[in-house]
C-alpha cells in the first residue's frame, strides 16, 4: 500500500511552477495515525512541499490512510468531509482546488 510520505515525495518531484500558479496557495496537511505527519505544500512560486509545520491558507486534517485513499481516487473529499473524517480550516474554496494535486499524483 502506498504511504502518505510516498505520495508527498511523488508530488514534490512532479510539482512545477505552472501547476503552482494554477492554485496559488499554501496548504498544511495534518495526517494522523500510522504513516502520518505534517506537510506544508506551498503551491505558488517558488513551489515546494516539505515535511514541516507552518502557516497555511488552508489546513486539512485527516487520517493518513484516508489521505492516501483520497489522493489515489478511492475516496472523495465531500464523502470524507460529511463523514467527519476530513476537517478543513481556513479557506474552503482553496480546499476545493486540490483536485489539481490529485491529478498531479495520478
């Protein structure tokens, strides 16, 4: 099974300034449970993804296993959100832009 760390590493290698320009925000992923951790994805120029804690325009909190399922297309964000498995802090509109990141990881 793919881990959250592997997905973040994959996104880091595929992230380009053009993709970051489409999103233009900073996200913090707080992933709990096995394989969890905290990552900050700066999706504006210069783009970067690092395992760290820091300020973000949008914070997503969920289990690492749910994050993997979400990023691999086996779960949908609204489904996780309404089930109480995905908590969003900050700009909800930015959370909706994350489909671009999902496409990046495919």
